[in-house]
C-alpha cells in the first residue's frame, strides 16, 4: 500500500496546524500533529538529562515516547493520548515548553 504524506513548513504560530487539519479533512487523509511529537521528545530529553546533541539517545527517546494515537471521532485527526508519566498535555503546549531538540536531525 502506498501512503501519501503532506508536510507543511513555516514559522511558529503561522497557522500550519490549522491549514494541515483543513487539507487533511478535504483530502480524507489522517492528520498527525508532528509538532506535539517534537515537543514531547524535547520534554523527555530535558527530563532525562542527556546531551541534546546525542542524536542516538534522542532517537531512542523519540522511539519510546509514552503516548499512542487513536482516531478522533469521524474527523481525519489522530489524537495523541499521553500515558500517566506525562502529567498534562499542556506541558508540551505551554509557551515555556522546551523547543524541539535537534529538529534538524533524522
């Protein structure tokens, strides 16, 4: 099966997520908030105390994040559900939340 993936790049708070959700809905694609994954990864990198330049350790953390995804009602959005080890989803949405570590990495 071939999967189509569309990515939208742009500056912070420029409406990328809103546009992506609308496009996904119109094309009947799933929408995944990758920014939330970057922020969750950053949170766990900071909590673990690893070197933020250690790509292998960051990749290991990213591959084992305490979350899962499920379809959100009849919409095309995939909702990220956090496990108990993350106190609040707002921890990754707050303005003081850490920037994504090595977002230029693989």
